[in-house]
C-alpha cells in the first residue's frame, strides 16, 4: 500500500528575494530565489516532481 507523506514548505519573503526551507522529517534550507512569479513557479514544479 502506498502512503502519501506530506511535505511542508516555508517561505520568508522580502522585496527582492524569497528564502525557502522544506521539512520532510528534517528541516532543510534550500536557499533563496528571486521574488518573481516565474522563479516561484519553477520552484513549485521542482518540488512537485519529487
């Protein structure tokens, strides 16, 4: 039986950048991305593919 395990994504925003962390059992800082819609879309696509 396949279990669906949730993943928590935290984003701390400011005018120029977004700091991103992911919690999958342990919390990992992924880094910063530009505060632009295309960068957020790319991040979400990357996380969804995992």
